[in-house]
C-alpha cells in the first residue's frame, strides 16, 4: 500500500536520493526545500520516474520558526494522514550563524525545527507512523546556552551538539509517548557521505550518498525498525548501537527538551 512520506531537505544530497528511492518504490513523497526553483526541479525530475509514485512539494525555511509552523499547517490541511516523517534537513557551515529568531542556525535547523515539526504532525502520524531523525556519528555534550543562541560555537562544535540534542529529544519523546505515538528513531546515515553539506564543509567528494538513502528508506518502511522506537541506528556499524552517553541520561535529555520548549514558547509569545 502506498505510504505518504515527508522528507525535509529533499532538493539535493541524501534527502533527494531518499525521495528518489521512495518514489521509485511507488510511495507518495512530500518534497521539502527552501529554494523554490530547486524544489520545482526536484519535483519535475521525480515525477518523471516510472511507476505509481507521486510527488508534492512544500517550500519552507526551517531556520525560521514561523516557516516550520507554516509547513506543518500546510501538510495538515492537505493530508489527513502521514505515514512517515524523515527529518533530514541539516546545516553545518554558516557565514552568519544567527537566525532572525536569534538562534544558532545549526540548532535551529538540526534540532529545534524537527522537534517542532514532529510535535505538530503527531496527530497525522498517529500510533502507526514513523519519525526518522537524521543524526550523526558526530555527537558532543550540549551547551544549553548555545542551544538557546546565547553562545557562539565553531561550525563543528555547533553541528555535533545539535545532532546530540536531536538524538536526546528523539529518545525522550519516544519514551514519553510510548504506544500513544509513532515510532521515533535517530539514525546516523553514514559518516562523510558525499552530500553538498560534506563537500562544502570538508572540501571532499565523500562516499556514495545512496548508502545514506538506503538506510533512511529501510528505517521508514522495513519491519526491522517497526519496534525500535527510542533507539539509535549507526549505519557506520550497520546496527542499532549506543549513542553518546548523554542521550541515555534521562535527566540531561529532559533538560534539553525543556530548553527547546522554552525557546519555542518565547518565539510564540
């Protein structure tokens, strides 16, 4: 049966390749990007694939809280159900890391936007849906002040902290919702794959992005991930594994969730 799957950041790299795989399998993919022309190109390319796959497109800048809210609203208005949410969009480098909301863009896009989008789409995901959060092997202890935009970090530090924060809230939300919510899984798709982000950040071609797209597709659809809510999958080792120890610390994870919730409440005030 055809599933409806939202893939954020799906105009290039792992996101686009994941969307291509899913459409080729006959799925209904909701493409997302912040650049309207690139998004249209992706839609045109994927719509031309053979088979019964279907494509819609949504424009939103996930560094802006208002855009995240608008994206969730648009999806809710146009779909009564969402089978899978793949929070793939990510940022590593930024010439000006501060967003118009006063947040570090890495935390805004990599941590806060997927949290808010997931929360807003929970009614559509129900208990049978899945949320696949793109984590990373790069994870380091989170400075709450950096998460709140009060401390400037280097690109590498901000990225690693944002990915651990994402992994922490994934586990916390999964444990909180239990059987009342969707399956929520954090996935490291593979280190140094050849995405635009890796090329821009490190100046190298990187590995085959299909490695990352394949594991995201498996996580979205295969039975092996159906009962893995709250777990972390490390595609470098090809198995479920332990994330950074802070993600296993309930108190630290709940503290990070409280910071995210406080920031979102301040943005809506």
